[in-house]
C-alpha cells in the first residue's frame, strides 16, 4: 500500500474504470478513495458485482458532471443461462426454480432475444438500488419484505445473438440508461417457459467511452502515480457537448447567476430550447454548463450547473 506522501493529489475530471468482477461499484470507489487519496469521488451508472467493464468514476469537480454522464446509451455483452430462476435474476442469487430447456430451439431463443427491441418498459428487479419510500429495494428484499412492483421506461436499440451453447446464450445489446440487463434475462426465461438468469455481463460502453478508454482497478492501485494521466479533464469528459468561450465580464455574470443573451456567447447559435453547451474561459478554465431556455418569448442561455472552483 502506498504511503500518504506518495498519494496523488485530488484530481478533477472523469476516470474510465474497467470494473473487476466481484466488487460493487461503491467498493471500487472506496479503494480509490483510500488508496489514492481521492476524497471527493462518485460514479455514473452502477454495475452489479457480477459485472465487469466501463464504470465512469467522477473525481473532484468532475462529480458535478455525473447527472450528465449517465444520460447516454450503454452497450453490454454477456451470457444468459436457461433453466433457472433466482431472486436476483442473476446466477449469484438464491435459486427459486429449475426448468427444462431441452426442447427449446435455437431459433425460438434468437427470436425472443431479438424481441427485446419491442420493449418500452421493464420490471425493476427486487434486488436493485431502486427505492421505495427512501429504502432501496435490495434492503427490503434482504429483510424478507417484498418490494412493490415497479416498472420503468426503457429503449432497446440494437440486439445481437452472438452464440448459443445450450443452456447458455451469448448476446450484445445497446440500450438506454438504467436498463436492467438482469430483467431482460428474466423476461427471456419467462417467455421461453424454462426460466433464465444472467450469468455474465460486460459493460462495453458507457457512451461515448468504451473499454478502449479504460484502466483496470489493480493497475491503478499498484501505480498511484499513473492516476493523473488516466483522468479526463472536464471538457474531455463531455466530448459531445459544444465548447464555447466567454470573456471575464460574461464569466462574472454567470457566477452571479445571470442568464446570458445568445449573442453574448460566440461560436454556436442554438435554435431551440433545451440545447446545451460547456462554457470555458479564454484560458480554458471550465465555467459552467448552460442550457437554452425561454423567458419573455426570448431564448437565453441559463445556468445548468456551475463548474468553477470555489
């Protein structure tokens, strides 16, 4: 373990972590916090202990970006095991039933997996971080209480069946934020009539970042001095947002909470309400995230989130 003096200073930005199997997202953050001295830390998009892959870790001022980092689509690949149901919808849960999959054809499996694209909502798993009256579902489930049935909207854009080696099915899916892949596996088992659980999962992308941008947890912990070069700056963390520059007068007005007329911000002319941009000083210092809003029938730049250091 590195000593206090060798720890990196607090970083400000986003770390694309390749989460190892067996750890919760929170446990990964605790290791980075304690071993690498990153006191201000958060993450965008939880991964279950079973899962590996892209976990966006926000550090310092980067924690202000987490609501906007989770908005983009995700890409997952993994394996589903037919013939089982569990209380968690994955292979790590307590087995609730076993079913015969021997008469299920590959064609039927492929058809039902591709039917995920028709889903517009899904049931939240009993063991999940979703809350009921402030209490996470998993805490209710562990205490023997049944969380109320809850559904949420989802969008499944692309589905691929990569391999079928019964009773296992390999897949890849592109989906909206917050989609429970465990619920997709459970629904497949229900429609096939034999039950199914998620047995392995990799988050390949939390767009726009993929595994090719990531660094492993153990690599970081063993090489604390490498942390800084793996951290994306705030502008790099939102590569799909327009970057616009303002002078000292506009910067001061933003910090005072003032909205700006469109002509005060050069480089991009929005056409409608709800367009967003990252605002920087001419010295490349982040100032704020702005969003266009109407006031008195005129379109203005309003402050979405201040990014300046206090």
